[in-house]
């Protein structure tokens, strides 16, 4: 029974059981170097993981990944909700809410302002019903058909090397704190994906890009609407010549830069992603959707 399980935080050496549970839960393996990168190398903090053990058997797991945000230019310690998994033999015992509440209490004690994330269709109801999460807003996929797009031919995108990651300020609102250490870790050291990094000539804007097939995701960006649009236009022209047919990105409609992407020809559509969270220590205005500048780089999916 769930009440007789040993619930405790991660300890070094638990990763073998965690990786085995991942494969048992999802039917596919997680690479050990990816786990190490996400949970041990993260410059924002070490592992924040709660585990439920039945003797030597890992029955359930819930983890968040520390992330530094900016709220109107001020640092905000937050946590990205990550991997939720329960061994098939232990499902239906209410283990996930138990692990989550214990982990959230620990995060609050350690000064985390909020936990946020992008629940899938299966978990969204549980976060809202059992864990007090509030929905921020659905996030649409913005898509630009490069074949038909009219792009600025005089815009310039400067490609940056792996050692050329400089910090970018997020300005007003709530967004990622884009320190040089974060950018190197998130986009320069990720073991499963390759990213390209472009900035405007004057350094006022940047984008991080991931290519796949004949499309590309603009995974992260920073700068004013016009500066980002110019940079996207310059990259799009270059990518079009290399056979890329479409660009994708996240930008909710309440972001002030939304209209600049619309002007380029981006159209919101499917898939639409849930976004929500729970304030742990701070004001409720952290959960006002219009304050957030959301990019794919906030998620662990892209």
C-alpha cells in the first residue's frame, strides 16, 4: 500500500533505478548522459526529485528542474515540472500527488517562488484538481510558411560560436534569465539535440534554432518585437535557401511581440500546449498570463 512506501529525496546512485523506471513506464529508454545533463549539470541548481520506494523497487518518481527566471528584471527562483512516472505495478495508489506535495514543500523552504510547466492531456486534470495548479494560458504553435513568406532581404543574422554565448536581458514581464551559463548549458551542452545560435548585428536580439528535416524551430528568442522579427526574417531567408520550408515557434497572443510575427506571416495553430503553475512563495500576480514571455526554451520538449 502507498502508506507503507518509503518516500525520500534523490540520493547519488539512485539514477540507475530512475532510468529503469523510465523505461518501464514509457516503453523507451532515457539516455544516462541526458539525465546527467538535465539534473546534475544544471547551473540553476541540483536535483529536486522525490522518490517512492518499496524496498529495493522504485515505485514512483516526480522531478522538477530548477530554472532562474526574471520578473521585471528581478531574479525569480522557479522550478520546471518534469518527469512524472509510476511503475505499472503501483499505479492507482495516489503516489504522484504525495510526491509532488512533499517536493513543493521542500522547494518553498528553499526559496523557490513557483513551480510551472506544460502538462500533457493526461496529466493536466491531475495538476489542476489535486495539486492546486492554475492555468496560465494555452500556448499555440506559431508557423511560418517560408515558401510563401516575404522576408526582409537586408536583415542580417550573425551566427555565434559555441563559446560566444553572452547574457540577454528579458526586460519587462516574466521570462527566462538568460545568463551566459544558462545559454551554454541549455543550448550548447544538451546531448540529444543540436542548436544554432544567431544574433542581430547590434546584439539587441538573439534566437536559438533547432533544425529537423525541412523545418526549423525557433526554440528561444530575446529582444524587442521589431528586433526579433528582423532576426527571424534574416534567418528565414538564409534557411529558405538551404531548403527549409517552414519555421515554428511559441508566442502567446498576449505577448507584445505577437503582432510583429503576424506581420511576417506566422499563423497560430496546432498543437496547442497547456501552461500552468503554482505559486510557492510570492504574489498571485506571478500567475497572470499577460506577464509571461513564453518560448519553447522554457520547456524540456524542444
